[in-house]
C-alpha cells in the first residue's frame, strides 16, 4: 500500500514538476507602428430602463464621432499623432500592455488627457474598443483643460446625454494599416 502511494505521489510530483518547467513560448509583442486609417465603426448599447444590449444605429453612432479618429500614426518610442474628422491633428504618447492601449495627449495645457482602449490586431486590421467608463473619464480629463465656459457647458451636455441615455455602451473602431 505504501509503495502504491509513493508511486502515485512520485507520478504526480513528476507531472507537476514537468508542467512547471515546460518551455515558455516566445510571445510576439503587438506591433502597431505605422499609419492606420478608419474603415468602420460599430457599437452596442443598453439604454436606461432597458434590459437588453442592442447594436447602435448609424444615427446613434454619430453621437460619438468625437471619439473617432480619421487616422492614427504610431511611431517607435511610444509617440502617436491622431488626425480627427475635422482635420485637426493631436499628438501624444502611447503605451501598450496586455492588449490595452493607453493614449495620453500632449495638446492640452496643464492637464493630462488620456483614453484607454482594448486592442485587437489581426494582420493589417486594428480594432480599438472603448466603453462608457473610459469615455466619461476621457471627457472629464478634457474638461480640466478647458477655459471657456461655453466649451465646458457643451462638454457637460455631452456627458449628461451619454450618462442619461446609456447604462452600458461599447464603441468599436476598426482601422486598416496603410
């Protein structure tokens, strides 16, 4: 009986030891360096008082086009530039870790403005996903950089609309590498 127990214990030990010493596969880091141009936007939302999450219509998505970049250019060394839908360019730094992309904008005086995306990269397709919490955090950080009362009021109106309309919200932006 003791020898059977010792045999099983030895087999278990060898199995655990072998598993813990198995070769770690080299994980290839995600490479987003280059210029990426928007190809599509979609999203889902659950409106206040509703129980189901539904795809957003084209009209509903248009409410969030201020989050959408026409293109991103990511450089080595963690620098990026964003060209928005109005032709304005914004610059900043980015970090990428565990498929999470963090952008920090340089263009806001005396205020840190950043936004966080979940990232999925497939070949030449880059998908950035943001949610309700990240959007509100971004708008709050933008607000700190504003000085005009009318700009602050307009931003607060956007935040009130988002918070008052949706209990859950996800926006997906898909970009193609040039």
